């Protein structure tokens, strides 16, 4: 019994130790930019990058910041039906026969657009397309950009 209590205590301490807390500058920028966010979960993506996953206005979102609190990017999951008609047409023209699997709206300094996961049989691609319908990048799912 004592051993079980000890193991539960070790597990609880381990879980608390794994919780990641961003620098104050990052948290301050996040709170200012995304006031009202709920279910916020932080992860340190790289040595100088923090990502918050959260809900805001009935949307699942993520936002990235560097250690100084500079905002890097926001991604918002959206439904295929929310994708602008011109973007759908561009994808249909360039990727006929592919089905959309996931759609995210992306905003970062100097760029606004969408990242769309598409699939045709065994081929899975991630397409980044600007709000003005320019295909910015195309990569195989799980691969670095071409």
C-alpha cells in the first residue's frame, strides 16, 4: 500500500514538472492578443519558440511566439465550407481529384492565407495558399517543404 501511494506521488510530481510555462513576455503578448482564450496549453516547440493551443470564439487555434514575446504565427481550424470560393477553385484547378482533409487559416507577419491538407489515394499533400490565391508551397504530408 505504501509503495502504491509513493508511486502515485511520484507520478503527480512528474506531471507537474512536465507542465510548461512560457516566459512572462510571451504570456503577456498572448493575453493581450487573444483576450478571452480558454483551454490554453503551452508547449516549447524549439529553444526560442513557444506555441499555445487554445479555444477562442468557438474555434480551435494555435499561436506561436519567440522568447521575447514577438508573435510569429496564428493558425485557426476552419471548415471546408468556410474556405473562400476562389481558393476552392484554385485548388480544384491545380489538384483535381484530391479531397480536402483539413483546412487551417494562417496569419503571420507578411502573410495571410490557408494551409490545406489534401489527399488522393496514397498521396497526401499540404498546400499553403495565400488569401489572393497564390500557391506558396506544396509538400508531402510529414515532409519538409520542396
